[in-house]
C-alpha cells in the first residue's frame, strides 16, 4: 500500500513537472478577430507609433540642440520623452506585426522580457514625473534658491535615481513572476504580457498573487499619484496667493504637467488596483497606456509651451537653411 502511494505521488510530481514544461510560449488573443478591423487597427496604430517615434525624438533633439532649453525642466522632459519612446516600443511593434499573424505567439522568455521592460520604463517614468513636479515646486515656491537646488549634479542624480528605481522595481516584479507555476493554459487575453493577465493562467490560488501585485505596483502608483496631486495643489495655491507677470506662463506649464500625470496614472491605477476588471475596458486602458499616452505627451508639451515652440521654429529654420546650402553646393 505504501509503495502504491509512493508511486502515485512520484507519478503526480512527474506529470506536474511535465505540465510546467509544456508552457514554452503564450498566445495573445489580441484586440479583434475581424480581418477587416485588424487592417484598420494596423494602419491606425502604425501611424500612432510613427508619431510616437517622431514626436519624442524631436523633443530630445530640440532640447539637446537649443542652448535656451538647457535647464532642469527640459532635461527632465527629454528623459521623459526617451522613456515614453522605449515604453511604447516594448509593446507597439509586436502588436502592429501581430495584426497580420494568424497565431499571435510570444515565447516564454519573450513574455517575461516584456514584463521586465514594461516595469523598468514604467517605474522610471513615475520617478521622472515626481521630479518634474518637484522642479516646478522649487521654481515657483522657492525661485531664489532654484539654481542652487536644481543644479546639474542634482539633475543627473535624479535621472540616475529614476532609471535605478525602474530597474529595482522591474527586478522585484520579475523575481515574483518567474516562479509562477503554469500548468497548460497559455492564452493571454491582451496584446502584451503583464502580471495581472499572466496570473490568471497559473495553476495556483490567485488571491495572494493579486494582493502581491496590488502591494507592489498598485500601492506604488497610488502613493505617487497622491504625492503629485498634493505637490501640484501646493503650487497652484502659491500661484494664486502670489500673482505676478509670469503666473499665466506657470499655469500653462502646470496644466501640461498635470494632464500628463493624469494620462499616466489613470490607466495604471485601474489596471493594478481596480478589483472588478472588465475585459474590453482593460484592453482600452492597455492601448491608452502603451500607445496613446506616449504620443500625447510630446503634443501636450509642445503645444502648451512657448519656449518649445520657439525652439522648434529655430530648429526647422536651421534644417531648411542647411538643406538649401547642401542643394546649392550640389549644383
């Protein structure tokens, strides 16, 4: 009897190990099964992704080339643009390519690489947004000490802290995700891999796993969002109590910052905190977070910022004059 029980246990363990090893890839269900709609979505998201690459690179090039923009605020803005471009590139190219694939497959390692990179760039962007709020707080509430507080070394330290925080956050997510047991189901109801969706495929109690995701990503997002709201509220109160000639410019800049904060944290909080997920709404938030927001950020900062618009005009004139010079020398 004991031998039979031992054999049964060893057989179950071998079957479990076999089942775990069966999951070598994941299948994305994507956004739609309609062929006609997929062609439309391909064109739509391809144009969006080109806009993301062009818009964010344009901000980085403009900030680097114009000496008038060599200030802490624009240094942080350039970092934000780099992160937005990288964050979108983790999911968008794969999603666009999959519109023409009957089987939307990603390898096991590729799936976890997506999780790592998403949280790496997402965590970095979170710190940059907080740093941008701090920068505006010092500029408006403590203008006489701005140059002293936001010096070059501090800006470099903030950028290093942002990328370092993103790395630590992503490592903690990966360390948690890599030990998840998968027993066979491998269809992800989305167009990219992330923990809330991957947890549903595990062969274990998901309650504790959901709590861990909320404790890690959800609480971090909510606390950061509350901190940012308090910071911007303090800044707005200061502007109201100390009206000056630069108040309208400060309000315009703050409006852009607050809009970007809402666009970034809104989807994050719903994805990682909301206890009653709705599939269609989750997909909409995923698209908004990974494709729409990285495109809106450069639009918001360029359209609502006079310095950026002036710098872009100077850059375009410089490029046109250089092109004319090249044409003249060619002929």
